[in-house]
């Protein structure tokens, strides 16, 4: 019989194969073709689960566009650069970025736009928002052609599936998702055997006390490594903005947001947005291992301020109607105020070691 919900589908799977990894649970909750968050609804925006920086203010995407243009200039203005956005959501950031880039002679024509997106629902919204540039969609980076690349990702890495390990008396053990007896509810269980993923944990986890939780994002690490290697091989840079911590540390950051509120991540999978904080130190480490230079992480508020967010907002507000001007000013505050998005959100740049420090990251 067909499943009526993702909870039912996952319960059937767990009965068949035993407890599943948190990564499998997250991937299904977000990406299941029938019941995943991105299939069932539209998680972004005022009517969805959460609002992202490009949806708060157009200045965010515009400044990132100018960041890309400056990187392109410093590269010597190559005739062809792949401009790649990872997880473009509704296409708002890219649309704002391209509008700003249009003011830089030669730059817009040099950029070929690529969107890495798995959600068919969001691909449709991106196609509408970016109809004028004929973007090319990808499931992953492997199909983006070789050559110089500038990549941007906002609130993308937090959405990638993680694994959680818990420290036992002697070893790290993987936390998996099992069924609550005789019901379709879910609970965490611990593997009895030590986890082979413990080998991927950095030095910050040595000596962790019993019961500590370590999070690993294998998909995120693979991407950071690939971006680093490509940038070293062909030139370019990547700008990653997300919420997370600057230094690796134990802790459970797995969370669910539904309709702008916290939600139990093990209840009603597919109905809420599941994420984890990004471990920027670990991402930086793998990119450096690939030969790239890494700058930051710095606070999002600092990056936007260095890139001229205040002046840009003031210029826009001066030309806008009073209510629109107020929206621009309050949007900027929300993006840079340390009590709002300004400090939990951070930015890191993966860069070409032969090039200068990217804009906004200079000390
Ligand atoms: N950058 C956008 C959207 C953030 S939400 C913004 O700032 O508004 C996360 C985005 O990543 C969504 O577009 C989601 O569909 C996409 N995504 C999540 N996992 C993905 C994966 N494994 N591969 C490609 N895209 C993914």
C-alpha cells in the first residue's frame, strides 16, 4: 500500500533495515520526492518556515554581486567565468547580484550562471526569477564545466545532512533514528559498535567527555574540498555565508523550524525545515588541504559593513518612498545587528592563494 506520510515511509524503512543515520533522516525529510519539505511546500519566505538574508534586503545580494565583480577584476577580467550559486532558494540573491554586476563593464557578459539545486519546486521559482539569464541547473558540482569559477552559497551548508556521534566511555558511537516501540514515532538510539566516522573528527574532539555529541557533515566537507581544488586548478573564489561556529566544538545543533518556530525534529518529518550549525573551522581545513587559501570566518555584520552596506542602503533609501526607506533601514539592521543576524551568521571565503585577500576580508 502507498505510504500516506513520510513518517509512515520512514517507519517502514526502519522496520526493514533497522535504525537509519541522522543524515538519511534529514535527506528524506528535506528531499523525499513525495513528502519532503521541498516537495510538499515552499519553506522560504514570510509564509514558509524561515526568512533568509536576500529576502530581508536587496542590499545583501547586490553586495555579494559586487564582491563577485571585484574578484573577477582581480583575476584579470577573464572572458568566461562560471558564476555558481549553491542552493539558490527563490533566486533572489542571484537576481539582486546580477543587477548590481550589470553596472561593471564587461562583467555581466563574462559570467555564465549555474545553479546547484535539488528541489524541483525551487528550480521552477529560480527559472522565473532568472528567466533573462538562461541559467544552467546542476544536481552537484561535477557537471559544472571546468574553468575559472566564482561560487556563492547563503544558508546552504546548514541544510546538508549531518551525522551525529556520541562519546561513550571508550569510543565514539553513531546516533541513529529508530522507532518508538509499537508506534510510528521516532527516537535516537546509539550504535553499540564504535563509529568509523570518528576518524574524521578533528583534534577539538580529543578528550571530549562521555556523553558529548560531535556533528559531521560529510557532504559539506566534500563540497568545500572540491571548491578548493577547483579554485586552485582554474582560479576564482567562493563565498560561503551561514550560521554556525568559528571553531569546532562538541554540541547538538540539530534543529527543526516550522512556520518560524522551533519544532521537535523527530516529529512529523517533512513538515519542518531541518538544519545544523556549520562548523566553519572544519570546512576551512578541508579547503586548505585542497591547496586553497581560506579567509575568515568573519561575522556577517562585519562583511556587509566592509562591503559598504550602510552607504548602499542610504542611497537606496534616499530615492525610495518613506515606508520603503524604513523597510530598507530595518532590513539592514536585521542583517548586521549582532543581536539579530549580524554575528551568528558568518562568512568564509575560499580563495586562490595567488590572489589578494578577497573584498571584505582584509584585516
Ligand atoms: N540561498 C537561498 C536558500 C537557502 S535554503 C537563500 O538564501 O534564500 C537552502 C537551499 O539549498 C534551497 O534552495 C535548497 O533546495 C537547496 N539545497 C538543499 N540541499 C541541497 C543539495 N544537497 N544540493 C543542492 N541544493 C540543495
